[in-house]
């Protein structure tokens, strides 16, 4: 009988606790932040630019009431403060709703702020906020302010933050010169023994004033848009360099983050004559300490398809395929070597070599730790080995150009 009474009391207690709604948040009281831009003003204060979603305009296809007046899918609010918390609270004075950061999946940092002051204090503030997600994507405004990027209205993707995130995702998957990095990943990189990491850059192309107007969305060829632009190199939290083209892709390759890309090689006296599409790749890095000096070995294996040929090539001949693979290995190795040399020139271990030695040989790394970036990493001996294989040639084996050439004889 006592046991039944105990369970009855327990059930009543649980029922009372579960019916509580003390932490409820009404949607009509929330201003959902989709993106946050952070700049530094001339007087040294933080300038916060918030991209707030207009739910009715997004769901309704940007159609307003009455005479069908168009309204933007997002509204921009700005405020300044001595720190991010103050700037955020000052912004609440102009908004009729409570700022809600749980859906803020994009943080944009102005280039001037990243270069002059760094992002360490920003990450610390965001990481402390229990509402802000550390999985949010971080980008650096390339030759622009964060405010200009956040204010830009974009076609196709109604919410500009989604445009940035999707562009990073697909360019990483298809081209390989950009990476989508979260706050958590950036934090981990800055806390590594090398103290260096990379963040993708984004820039505004066109007139920044035109980018903020609805008319920009009504043109088949918008006068202003956003595009992925380079990789920012961060050393101890500060922007020290921008990587574009081969140095950028080589860096992504060294970090084993290439999901897909195209590589062009010369053939028959013509430059960039054959396009090779990488489908699978794996880059592994190992370390040794020889005569008291660290040594790194990099091995990359690539498999892919021939996607384009601008000259007649007999790819049914195994010797021709072997020659193509040799050219591919040479080109990939060249890009990897360029990436290593650029990182060593910047004295910034963005490739994770120091972290690898620290993890696999912690006792030996203690000797290198204090002078790793300035002494050991710039002179590090790196051996690079590449394997590249052609697996398929698309829907055609015999070149279409070869057939034309035979008919002309």
C-alpha cells in the first residue's frame, strides 16, 4: 500500500513539473536573426549589423498586402557598443521584438577588424552566449565591410544568409578553393599548437548601395551580388594573408577537405587541353623526427574522370592514359608544394603539421613548441607523393575530335 502511494505521489509531482511553461517564447515576440555582421568603427567601437527575417514576406513570396507592394524578406538593424553584448542590447532599443540568435547560422567579420584587431575576443563573446550556436559558419568580408555583405539582398535565395551558406557548400563540393568553417572549427584551429587556421572569404560584387534595394532582385542580371572569394589566413586570430587559385586549392587539398574539383593539364602543345574531374581523393600526413628535426610526409591519392578534351586524344591506348596520369600527378604535386611554401612564407601553420607532431610525438614537440611558427615550421622538410588515376572517360571513349580529324584526311 505504501509503495502504491509513493508511485502516485511521484506521478503527481512529475505531472506538475512537466506542465510548466515558465520559459515559453512566443513567435510574435521574437526577432529571428539569420546573420550577424561585425565591424570596427573609427572610434574603436564594435558595429553590429543584424539581418532579421521577415517571416510573412518570406512565406508570401515577398508580397505585401493591399495593392501588392513588395517588401524585402529581411530587415537590417544596426547598433554600436564597446563590446558585442552592449551593441546587441543597444540594437534592442530599435526593435519591437526580442533578438533571438538561436537561428543565426552566419557570422561575417569585416576585413579591417580581422586584420587590425583579430577575432579572438569576438569568438570568446559568441562562445559564452548559451543561445548562440558554435556550429554557425564564419566568413571574412573580402575587401569590404561586414555591414555591406549582411545588407545585400540576393536573388534565388530570399534570405541572404542562406545564399552565402549554400554557395560555400557547393563551391567546396565542386571546385575546392573554399571551405565552410564553423566557429567551433575556427576556435579549434586557433587553439592548436600552430595557432593558425583558415576561413573562407566573401565579397560584394557591384554597387553596395544598389545591393540593398529591391530593384536588385527584379533584374535578370543583378547589378550587385555576393560571391565566395579566397581563403583568409589567420595567425593568432589576426588576418595575415589571402589565398586564391592554386595556393587556396592546394591548402584545402593538404587539409584533406577536397570533395571535388577540376584539374587542367597541357597536351599536344596546347595549354589546359584536358580537363580532369577529381571524384575521390584522400590525403594522409605522417611525421618523423630525424636528427632532432621534424620531418613531414604527405601522400595524396586521387581518382577521377576525363571531363573535357580540346585536342584529339586516343584514350583507348593504355600508354596515353598512363601519360595523362603522370601529368596529373605533376600538376597536383605542384599545387600542394605551392600551398606549403605559402604557409611557410607566412610563418603560419594552417596545415596542421604542428598539431600532428604534438598528437603523435608529444614529448619531442615540447622542444619545438615555443619556436614552432618562427623557426621550425618555415624550414620544415616536407615530402609530397601523389597518385592520380583515370577511372572513366564519360559517355565516350573515342574522342569526337579524333573522328572529325579522320574524316578530314
